[in-house]
């Protein structure tokens, strides 16, 4: 089957996503977000997210089918994120996908959330270059991967580096809170930084010293940067001076993006790979996109980044990976597939 019609379900965090794709063509991308319900807590509350998924699941599936102009019986397969993510949230999506697969008599594919962030780029830019280096940056993950087969066949998704503490998106949220900016912090810091000076404050670049690079060449650390921002802001407040929010945001954002781009391009160079794919929610950051493209061009590396709407969590990315599984003849998952909150990135397809 060269152009499979696949419905994908994503519920790993606070967004209920249902996508429908035919091959590499996106037909529908319906998302119901519960972010407003979490904003007053300053972060995602797992129980709130799980209940929101339960309420949103059926209406979101119906909206996706209506947008795509299909009936559920038309689909060839169901794909669902079975990890990593919040355990309760994942269970809602997995249970819904099992019900659909069983009721429709269709195969089910339990797929990895992170690999889905790689596969979604095919909906915008066509087939993935293989091999490529993928950098995935979000609220829960900062990872560098060597991808030779996005479906994970024969070790096709190989981790090169990851965060050892705070992920990039998590650092954005925490610094935004320090600056009095709303949750989620990434978009607000991005907007505020446009009015600030990127070199106003010399914030540290984690794991970039010679000694660190010997042990953590492709790993990330943003906890120290977050602490440095907090201490700088506290010092200003103790001195009774106003905090220049735009300058802090710009300098912090520059430190994060500098490290991300530097390590991603180093990973590509070390492997002799000329294609870099950036995915995950932080990939929507305008400064990250600009630095990646500017520096990559000088090195002869091609950069692929999906449009912002496909960077954040969505069902389209799950459907895209599911369609690739069908097209490449991968064996479907069993109906007793589990939800695994700590699923490793190289475990792409559930058995």
C-alpha cells in the first residue's frame, strides 16, 4: 500500500491531537489544548490533563474526520503515541486507539512520541533524508538522534545525546515564571526577546567547556543557566533596580539557542551528515530557527524545520509515523500494547 490512510492520536501531555494523513499528505490536524487549565498552576497538572483528554477525545476525532472528509471506516490503520509522556494522559489515548482498532477491525501501531516529531516533517518537506541528524527540543526532551530509518528498523533511530537535567522547554517555562511572563513560557520569551539585547548579559553555556565536551559532547544541561538567570534577577531586585525583562529574555534565549545549534551542527559534522532536522515545541522559536539556518549554511548543512503548528504536539505527527510504518511493511502492534511513560527513544514501535 503506497498511500495508506492513517488516523493518529496524541495524548502524551496537555494536548489532545488527532491527525489524518494519506501517505505524506496531511488531511486533518485537530487539536484540543488544555493549556489554559494548567496556566494558573504554572505548569502541567497530570490529573487535569488526563481528564481533559477524556472529555476532548470523541469531539476531536469527529472534527478530524469532518475536516478530512472521511468516515472512520475509510482508514487503513490507527496510530497512537504509547510513550514517553504522562502515564495517565497516555493511557487515555492508547485506550481510545485500541477501541477504534478493535471496533473497525484495523491494525494499530503504538509509536514513540519523539520519533513522531521526526516523521512529521515529511508532511511539509517530503521524504526524510536518511541518514539525518534530528534535534528534538521540547518541554520534556532535548535530544540529538542519528536517524537512518524513522520507523526504527535495525536501530534506525540512534540516540547521540540528551538532556541530563532540565530540558530546553522546561528552562523556558521556569525563566518565564521568574520574569513574570505567562505559561507556557516559550512563546512569551520569544516575543519579549525581540525587544531586548542578546548580549546584554553573559549567561553561561552549559556543557560546552573542554572538560565537559570530553564526557558530554552531545548532551545538554540547562539547569545551571536557569539558576544563573534566577540569581541575576534576584540581585537586581535586592538592589531595588528594575529588571530589564526584554534583555534578560533575549540573553537567556541566546544562551539556549547557541548551545542547541552548536551541538547539533557538531553532531552532524562528526557523522559526516549534511541534513539536520529540528522538531519539538521549542523548534517553533524564531531565534533557534534563524541561528540554525545561518550557521548551517556556512557548513553546507541543510536544515529542515516543520512550520510552528507541526512542531508542538499534534496528532498529525503520529499519523505521519503510522503511515510510514504501513508503507514500509512494519508489523502492527498487538492490542495489549502498553502505555510507557519512560519509553526510550530508540523503541519506536510497540510490539
